[in-house]
């Protein structure tokens, strides 16, 4: 596990609290992100994990004011410490189209979108697209931007960068396109990179290379990473802190060691059991969590995981709070939203 090798200075970079992002639909309101709280320190990697539809991408998009319409941030704070010494600003209160938000996007917080193939424009060369990103954020001329693009293409490990710079996305392999996405995200040295399933579309060898590259660049640039994935193996390798989400809420949060060695929520325990283990007999099938994620417009009353939970009890008919397991405050490092770990009066 990566935690012991990582160095982050623990000064806060981003503190999300009580974030609620909704989508009004004809059939009712979808609470895509519901009372989500966690923080990211400078230089740290926070893994966000959970099954499809649990709100991982919408949390990331909320942090950049990029929630697609008609979705909107309904409540909560996203405190961003732009400079370590200054008061934080609340991104949740910044207008999505403002100049300030444009400056933050890319310059300070960059994102690698979940669908990279749709984020690259097929009619422009990759060099033009990287140069465009450079010029959007730095006052440099075209020639300098092109040189920076070649430098970034080389930096992300693509051979013959001086030739590749003039190629179109379709001329590159999937792994190379993903590297181009990383180059675009990192060309302005952001303080936070949101990487939404950065390797899902890649085969395992390329996946390992791309993740290794992200780690290398992180060490070099000192940026923090919010790594969104449904793959706990990737989290174990890269993350310092882990946020486990279910049906729009944080159900457990803690250090990578807390989550892997002392998982408390039955959902986290279920996710961990479904990781393949080297040496397990090939005949044995991988256990998965029985049942399916509830539809966001038909959530059960109380704890959303209760219908699938092996530990279900009467108390689960009410929604438990996220509580720290030591001091019982939400700010405790290891926190869980489960009646098994909540005082009855709480
Ligand atoms: N444009 C939209 N309109 C209505 N509901 C939406 C919209 N976009 C997302 N949602 C809902 O918000 C919830 C959270 O979606 P989100 O994309 O964050 O999930 P995710 O955890 O990233 O899943 P995946 O692992 O599949 O990427 C889901 O229930 C989804 O149906
Ligand atoms: Mg997603």
C-alpha cells in the first residue's frame, strides 16, 4: 500500500462539507450527492470509491462548478484554500460562468473526465489541443505554447513527441490518448487533479503505466489527486485517504489502512471481499454484494444500504449520521455512517 511512502504536508487544500447536488427531473428530485463531507490536503491522494451511480462523478463536477444543467449545487460548502496563508473561498458560491471559476478550472483544479475519447476533439491535432489549454491559462505566444505541448507529450512518456504533436487523436492508441488527456490536465501545474476513472478504458498493462505516470508527476509537481474509481485495487496502490460512497452519501471515510485493515461499514466490507486475491483457487467465484443499488428516485426509508445489508436491524429504518469512531465527531479521521457503530441516542 502506498500510504507509508507518501508525503503530504497535511495543510488543507479543499474541505467539502454537507455538499448536496440535485437534478430536478419530471419524476422527482434526484439527490445525486447528498450531505457529502471530506477533505483533501495539499499533495495528498484521496480515493473516492463506490458502485455505479453513487455520485462520484457528480461530486467531482460539483468541485469545478461543472454540474450539467438542470443539475445544481443545492447546499453545502466547497472550501478551497487557493493560497495556504489566505482565507479559503467557497467554490459552491462561485458562479459557474464567472472569470474566477474559469481561472480555477485548469489553472488550479484540473480534471481528467471519465470519457476521455469524447473530451478530445477529433478535428484538431493533439498538439493544438494541448497548446490551446496552455494559452488559455498562460500569456504565451503560439510558438511557446507548441514547445510546451511537445515538452508535455514527452513528459507523459509518448515516444517521438515532435512527430506526435501534429497527429490527430485517431492516430494514437487508447493509452496514448489517455496520456494526452493527462498532459492537457497537467500543462498548467494544477494544485489538485480530479481523475475520474482515468484508466477504466485501458488494458491492465497500460493501466499500470498510466497510474505510475500520475504518481510520478504528482511527486514532481506536488499536486493533490482526487482519484475516482470503482476499483479498490487502484485505491490501495495510490490513495492516502479513502471515501466510500453509496447512493449519494459518504458511508465510510478513513485512511487507506483504516479502510483496508479495519473496514467498519458492511458495504465497505462487501466491496473488499469482491477484490480478486492472488492465490485464491481459480474455481471459487468472487463474492459480490447481493442485490443492486437502489434507484435514486426510489431510495429505501432510512439507511439506503439496508436492503442489501447482512447486518440489517430495526434501527436501520432511520438514516444514521456519519460519525467518527474515536471522538464520535464527524471530523474524526475514520468515520462511518452505520447503526452498528452509532450510539442509540446519537
Ligand atoms: N444529467 C442527469 N440527470 C439526472 N440524473 C443524473 C444526471 N447525471 C447524473 N445523474 C444521477 O446522479 C447520480 C450520480 O451519478 P454519477 O455520475 O455521479 O455516478 P458515478 O458514481 O460517477 O457512477 P459511475 O461509476 O457509473 O461513473 C446517479 O443516480 C445518476 O443517475
Ligand atoms: Mg462516474
